[in-house]
């Protein structure tokens, strides 16, 4: 999934998160980041 598709999916799911927090989450909590990816894919 590319970045723009990911962000669009999050927007459709009413998830608001900035790039810095996404980066921190991807580095420090990969399981939570994977859940965000799932949410974006379903939206």
C-alpha cells in the first residue's frame, strides 16, 4: 500500500494522525501500526 492510499483510508475511517506520530508508531509499536494499516484497508 502506498502512502497516499494509506492516508486516504485513514481519512475515510475518521482517523486523524500526523506523519510524525505515524513514524513513531511504525518504529516503536509495529503491532499498532499494523492495526492502522488494517483499518485503512477496510475503509
